[in-house]
């Protein structure tokens, strides 16, 4: 089971790494998942991730203060607003728009109520 969890953590890191280069694919949530999985399976890899010069700082900020950088908040809010406007343009129906609006509002509420890094 430990090897499976470690493998899952590495898959999560790979997806997060791809997210660095692919727009709209988030990086940090996958790194946070990797760190949580490493904490349960491999303290050595957890330490590696936390001390990594590029990948480590956002994970440490989240762990220490549950903080999200202001620039990331603005980018997330703008991306969600743009996505919703594209959805309105596509016009999938009122029910879909209401459900998506509620979900995006909840996500924005969570993001913007976290402390800034």
C-alpha cells in the first residue's frame, strides 16, 4: 500500500509539473496532494518536495499559513469569470448556468477568504 501511495504522489507531481506549462491546469493543488501523500508514505520525498527551490514555496506557504498569493487569487478569479462568460456565450441552459455560477462562487469565496501570502 505504501508503494501505491508513493506512486500516486509521483503521478500527482507529474500532473502538477505539466500544469506549469498548460494554461488552466492548476499546479499547486496537485503539489499539495503530493505532499500529503508523501507525508503518509515517504518522509524523504516529502522533505524533498518541501525543500525544492521551485515547487516547495507554495506548498510551504499553504502548510504554514493556508495562504494564497494575491496574484494567484486575481488569476483564479479572472479565469473563473472568463470561463463563466464563455459558458454564457455557449448558452447551455439556465439550470447549467445556475449550477456553474454557484460552484464558481463557492470556489471564489474559498480562495478570496484565505490569507494572502
